[in-house]
């Protein structure tokens, strides 16, 4: 069955306002930095929402969470600005602890959606096979839940008045349905990602750009361009009781 005949895949490049939800500082850049910069250049309003404080993201000894949080906040503000974000919002949850109170996480995400009223949201695909990080799974699920509920005022009444539900573009998806040409913004993506310098001790500072470049070149081949990023773009209707969505 071709689901797209009944439920077309939305066009991400027509987005007017995107709220990109990131489990940690750096995930939006890694998964969607080229596309977010491209959209910003086209006049789309881009907002970064970082769910956790990034306070345990280091293998270095002798670093305190408070120092790391402050450093990562600075790295994130600079990187988001470079890619054209209007604003970075912080939900303030503790790193690796997003699943501790899923109801609260969902409520906070709904509140952001009801406040900013985006027509598209982004986040990691929580159904990525072998995704072991609990924050990526928790935030992906919370944003998906919020998509189903943002327009129902009797649900999450503490999170503000209902708004039309946005569409969603999952990054880091095993079953993408949308490939975006990011040839013009790929260098900027890498530059922004590397601004999260606390995350890339050698040899990661070499390996990560190399891996992402090979991946972007490979995705680009699918649509005949040099560099691309891929997304699973869906509507709220895809996200409930729809057995065909995985192949949409
Ligand atoms: Zn992450």
C-alpha cells in the first residue's frame, strides 16, 4: 500500500518556523545542522530547545558538573547562532535523566510548542534501532507525544492554550523519507559541531567530521548532490495506530 496517496509526506523546505529539540547540546548540529542553516538562510525562523544541561558529558577527570554545564551552554549558544538560530531555550533537565519524569518532560515540550507555535518540530528518531542513549529515546518519544496532544486543550492544561499540531522531521532515522541538499551549508554544520569542543577530544575531532562527510556524500548521491542530510518527515496522523508509517 502506498500511504503517501492518502497521507502525503510534508515538504520540510516549506517550513516557516522550526523548533529543533535536542537531548544535549550538539545533537541538533550533528543530526540536522546543514538543513537548519539552509532553512535559516531561506528565512525560516529557527529555535533551539535543549532538554538536558549536558552536565555529565565528559570522560575527563576533575571536571565538575557546574563547570561543564557552563562551558557547554557557551558552546551551544555560539554554535546555534552560527547556524542562524533566533534563540536557544534550555529545559534544564539533568543529563542522562530525561526518562526520570516523562510526564513532566512531555508537559514542558507541549508548553514550548504551544508558546512558539511552530509548523515543524525536529528531534532524534526514538525508534532508531540500537539507539542506547536513554535521553535520545526519552526526548524523541516526548516530542512525538506532544505532537499528538498539542491541539487538545484538555490534555496538559498546565502547558497553555491548544495550538494547531506541527509536523515533525526526525533526524538520525533508519527509515528516512526526505533527503535535503546541504552542499552549501555543510561546512558551516561541521564548524558549528566542532564548537562543542568539550565533546571532541582527539581522535574524535578528526573522526567525527570524517564520518559525517562520508555519510553526507553517500546521502547526496541519492539525489545527485555533493552533501545531504536525511529525515523521516511525518504528520501527527502518521504517529498513531498506523501500521504503514515505518515505510512512509
Ligand atoms: Zn545526545
